[in-house]
């Protein structure tokens, strides 16, 4: 009788537990449907009513309720303090003025034009990038009958010569012939203010211009 | 010579305002005189700039060279047919005293005339003509000349041998450097030959009467054709109505300025605002960091060109081409 009672009791207990669990499950479902949907199985937002039982969430019982989620404010503050780091990466739209150095010539050999300009009957204006107006031209010469290739002549062109171009050409030729040692050929384009020189390096003409102060 | 010109200007002002001016160097008294005498007559428009007598700020003008003249121009007004000078402006030497590169101006004008040409005609060759596949008669025994096809060029109604093979375009773009130099040289020529007139504003024109503008141009010896240049592409009402009746007087916005028009019209009349705008833009491009030798590829401009007339569709009227 006792064993049967006990067995029945056990069965009844099991059934009761099951029903309890099912009831709690049902209760949970009903409560979750009545409330908002943001209820997770592991960590529940804490009201005392919704605290799960120990057997439903033993982790919570062991570790304690989870910490509340971090709340971030949606306000923001605009700051333009770091804009200068972006601005300095922009490309230039206009060629800037060259910086002032302590001594000239600079390591690359550049010198600014002398102020005031030299007292000469001509003036050679710098280009917009503050460099001297010296260019290289390669013109086709005669056909070399031995190699059957065209020979090319390299000329140095000096542009932007204002004033008396012929006086400039005379001074330039005298300087270069003394420096180089042999005679050189020049051509003057008066309308365009340009002088073409054959038989010199561009660096020699540059030295002449820097010495004159242009 | 310049001081004599100044003296003449002051004498003119003296006459109109009735107050004696002691010395030509008293700029402040000149200004006061002008402003107080014309206070009532001033039109209340915010865009009309103040008459200037002091120097303009010439950005990056080369001060070292003594071989480039510093050009100046009078600032006059259109209120009256008499040419009353209200200021003297310093012009930038890079724009108004550029080297006289006539070869570059020629290239610009030729480019303007040719780059828009499109040829739509096409002639058919003997291969494209209908028929002509069969040998019309045998080569021997006929006593006729040999013929391979009735559409050969020597046949009546045959194809054309070296004909026009359109459509074809003469489009090419001149590099920016050449176009800039052309503009600067043309402006230099216009200013140097006394064909450039700078005016304070076009809305000072008192009436829309074409006869008034005609008399004004005659009195000031402007010539047969005059081009008015202003910054916005909406012209002032009076000037637009007056120029509508005179076929040789035309108005153009600054973005339409070109070498061909500058040489076609005898006189160029510009507002002070237009002068500032032109100088600023030309100087920017003369000193810009980008290269002035551009390759104009069709594929870079294709989208822009094809979408050019997008906002111009009218639901009722057909487009005017």
C-alpha cells in the first residue's frame, strides 16, 4: 500500500512537476506576449515578477543577473579641430609662393630672382612655377648615311626674354663661349622673346641666368 | 601726361558739381564731391560698385620687370551721353599687357571657326551603289570599251571614286595655355588700341531708347559695332531693349568672351564687375597647379555633352536649334 502510494506519489510529483513546468512555460509565453518582445531566455530585464526560477535559469542564479546594457546618448558634437589634417592632404589649386629660406641657393640649386632687378637692357621673367624659363628641344638633323639613322640636335631654348633680346643673346654667347671653350650657335626669335642655343648644356645657361640675377 | 589727364578729369567734375577743387591730388575731396552731388541720382542697386580712384589689388603682378607697362583704364558711366569719368583703374599687366602673340590669336580664331564644323554629306562608292555586280557586256568582240560594272565611276550614274565620305567632323580642342594667351593678347590689343571701355554698371542706363544709346555711342566715338560684357547672363532691361533695336550692338556674358568676338566688334564695353571677374578667372588659370596642356578625350566629356540639353525640354514647344 505504502509502496503503491509512494509510487503514485512519485508519479503524481513527476506529473505535477511537468505540469508546473508546463504551467510556468505557459505563464512565460503569456507574459512575454503581453509584454514587449525583447525578452531573452538567458538574461531577462529585471522586474521582480519576471525573475526566473532557479531551475529555469541556473546560470543566472549562479552568476547573478546580467549587467544592464550600456546606454549611449544620441547627442553628438561637431568638432573641426582635426580638419587641418584633412586640409593639408588636399592638392593645391593654385601654385603657392615659395617659402623663405635662410640661405640661397637651396639644396636643389634654386635661387629667387634678385630684388631689385639687375640694371640690364633685358629682363627674363620666371615661369609660373618660379623656375627659370629653360627648355630642351630636339630637332631632327641630317640623315647619317653610315648608320642610316637621323642625327638629332639638342638645343636649349630660353623663353620669356623681355626688352632687348639681341643684347641678351650677345651677353649669353660671350659668357658661354668663355665657359665652354668652343664657339656656339644661337638663334633669336624676337617676336616671341626666345633664344635657342646649340652646343651647350642647360646647366650652363642656368648658371648664366643665376649670376645675372634673374 | 597722366597728371594732365587727372587734371582734366577733375576739371570735368568741378563743372558738374559746381564746387571748386584746389589740387588734383586731393582724392578725398574729389570723392566727397562726387558722392554728395550725386546722392539723389544714385540708383538704389546693391550691385553697383563704388567709384574707385585708388589702386586695385593686382594679384601676383610682376614688380621686378621694367619692360612691362602698367596699364590703366578710365571708369565711365552710361547715365549721360557725355563721357563723364568717375574713376581710374589699374589693370593687371599679365592680362592687359601680354606679349602681342598674333600667331596665337590667329590660331584661336581659326579654331573657333573650324572646331564646330560637321559634314553630313556622303557620296556612294561603286561598292555601295545598287546593282553593278555583273559584267554588263563581254570584253572582246563588242567594239565597246571594257566594262566590269555599270556602277563604276566612269559610268553615267555610277559611284564616285574619291568623294565626300561623311559624316565627318573637324573637331579639335586647343590647349588651355593657347586659349588663355589668346584671350590675354586680344584684351591687350583692345585696350592698347583704345577699343576697351569700362563702365560702372549697365543698369545706370536711364532709358530703353535705342536712339539714346545710338547718340551716346556716336558722341563717344565707339564705332559701328559694340559688344557689351556683363557677368550675369540676364541682361539689364534698358540695355536689352535698346540693343534689340540696334543689330550691331550685342550683349554677352563673361563666360562667352572669345577672341573672335573681341576682334569682330569694334568696341568692347565692360562693367567693372565683369572686369574683376575676368581678371580673377584668367589669373587663376595662369597660376593654377594643374597642367595647361590638356588632352581632351571624348570619353571624358561624353556624358556631359550628351546631357547638355537635359533641363531644356519643353512639353509643348520643339527645341530650337
